C-alpha cells in the first residue's frame, strides 16, 4: 500500500484497523490493491476547493474456501444427518466454532458438488442450526462494544 501512494504509517494504521475483523479468525485471505481508476469510478470523490493532490488506495479482500474446509464440512453434514437432536445441536455448535461466518458460503460451495438431494437437505438444516449461534456471536460483540 505504501508503494501505491500511502505513507508507511498510513499503511500500517490501515492494517491495524483490520486486525480484529480480518486477521483474528482462521482462514486464508487474499488482499489486493484495486486500480485507482476503479476506485475513482466506483466511489467518485469531489473536494472543493480541490487539493493539489489526492491519493486513494482501495484494498480488496477475498476469503478462500480451501478443499480441506469443504471436506470438513462434508463430514459435518453427514454426521448431522445421521444424528439425534441432541447430537445435532453439538454438531451445529462445532460447525459454528470451526467455520464462523463462513458456514453459509462453504455450504453453498459444497452444494454444487452435492451427491444427493438428501445430502443437500441436511446441509441446509445444518446451516439453519448454526444461524442462532452466529447471531448470538454478533449480539455479544455489539454488547461488548457498547460496554466499552
């Protein structure tokens, strides 16, 4: 980012702001700098009076769903489909713990490779079982911020 026009301290501060949201969770991410022309087209900026120079850097992020993540979720769906209600709650909690906010995109990805309609139905049921856990996590984070 510094080579794209930011001062080193600006680039460092930008990365620091992402620490909790981008780097605290497990996973593989690809960060990239978008071309200035794209940034200017998508987010036009007008300043009056115009400064001598404006430097804008837009950073994109892509979360990568690995084959290992897909395989782990496939196993969780099978276990979920074969289990009673008590075990399903435990499996949903494990799945939430392991995948967090990536449960839904990973489910959508494996559904393209789903071996059967029954498997697809179980995958959706597992996803639905993890949603209350994800919402509780968001509420806890909001409460923590409000308390500070």
